[in-house]
């Protein structure tokens, strides 16, 4: 019997049942997108992706575009935020150079209920082992001390918070959870350590890792923004400690470098003295601040900008950026509507110095705050350093 001739440019279509499944998937993916759009909160102006973006279909099917796994060497991690399309684009195009993508994230109310919009799209971005979901004491957009106290000290609230965060992490098929509790009362220091110990015990049997975002410090301070974070005790519990080595000078304080090299090294030197170096991921800022030179003007008009935005702003306002080799950052002064302004911000030289510092101290790697602030050209260096550090 003669076999039918099949043209090389023709392939039979899928069976009707398969086609129906795909049509259903597309419809559901679109529904996911519409749901995400509808759940945006005040202050979050932009959807992370158009409802027809193939990412929604990938998210529904559980087939992420990047199915890579974290490397065994030097890590590059990054924080993805859902309110900036640029942040999403970086994950879509550069996740192959990353070992973890931390999704920022969810908060809680004082009863332990989750706050924040759905993050289903992350299931279409990176594979499970790279996908970390951040949970913080974020209540209505701020790091709330009362929320942290309730979760850490009230058993019923803590049970609800733990149950909710684990359910969400499982729903998003995350490889791990990151806890970002900041501005905790000093009296809750031991309770915070105990909370993390409980979380680790509950996450580990589920195959999920636990990391924390920790405020930078150069000694075992017990007061201030990060005073309740017991580096030594927590370092024995969690899988990674992401140290936020920035805001040495911040928008509400006096002008100065965001993360000067000497200060960052002091932070690293202290941390490695009490935490295993291979658990530490060094946070690197991709932003800067602008302050009023005259502190009598107050802080209301001080601003944070991405480094690229500050480059443009300084040039447009007639300022001249000067590189400070000791701080490892740029500084400039200029006038805005009669007010003298000063700005400090990093660039690719700052990044290079932090990469080398992290490698010199045998840290696990670096974490970028945040994705979408950087120059795309920096990924050439980040990708190369990740594969062959110091080359």
C-alpha cells in the first residue's frame, strides 16, 4: 500500500481535545491577568504585564520561561517589584544570569492576614528553585512595628501569619521564603529569632528554603532599625542572610554616600565574624538620594532616584558629577528652584568594587536592589563575574 506523502512544511494540527485544553488554558491565563490587574492597590500604577502576554499562559501551565537552577559558585540575585514594568523586563531577559529572584512581596495586617496583590505571573518567569517570595511586616506600605510585634508575640496571630505565608508560597510553587521584618522593637529580638526557628522547621519538610533580609550593621547593636536582628543566632537558623548594605545615609537624614566602600567592608567584616560567609548575600544598591544642602529646609523634598535617573537629572540641572574614590560613589551639587541640592549615587565602578569585595570575603554572592534600576550593559559584567569571579 502506498504511504501518503507528507509535505515537509505541513504538520497535522493537534487533536480537538488538545486544542480545547489550550484554548481553556489561554482563557484562564487571560483571567489570571485580568484578576491581577483588578487587584492593584493604591500607589501601584502599572500592571506587570499585558493580559495577553505569553507569561500568563506559562504561569497557568507552570512552565516558566527560565527553568534554570541556582549555580554552585558565586551568586547573583535580584529583587523583582511588581509595580515597575522595567523590573519585569529584566527578569524576562536576564534571569539566566541570576541564581535567585526575590519577589517583593507580601505584607500582613496586625491579625496575620496577608496584604498585597497576586503574584501569579512569577510562575511563568523563573523555575521553582530560583523563585523566592518575600514576606515583610509591611502594613499599608510601611514597615510597621506593631504588626511585627503582634506576629512575633501573639500565638494566634503568629499561627495565622505562618499558615497564610506557607499557603501562598505553596500556591506560587516557590523554592523558598524570604522574611523582611524591619523596624522591630528591640524587646522583640528573641521573639524574632524564635519565629524564624519555627519557620525553618515548618518550611524544610516542604522543600522550601528560608532567607532573611537583614539591615546592615557593623556591631551587635540592639536598638535602631536592625537592632532586633541577632546576626549570630539567626545565621545558624536560616539558609541565607541577605544583608541590605545600603542606606548608610538615607533620605530622612544627612547627605552622604548611600553605601561607601569603607562602611560596606565594615558591615561585611562584622557579619562574617558571626555568620558563615557562604550564607551571606551582599545587598548592592542601584539607586541614589538627593538632599537639600541646607538642612533647615527639612527632608520633605529629599528624593530617591535610580542611578540612571540621577545621571540625567544632574546633567539637566547643570550639575557636574564627581567621582569620590574613597566612598566609591558619585557626588554632585546643583540648584532646583532656588534650593541648593546635593546627590550621592553609585555607578558601574561601585558595582565592580562590591563584586570584588563579596568575592574577597568568600560571600555567597550579591543581591541587587532593585531590578529595573540598572543599566542593561551591566549584565555583561554580572554574567561574566558569576561564571568566573575576579577574571
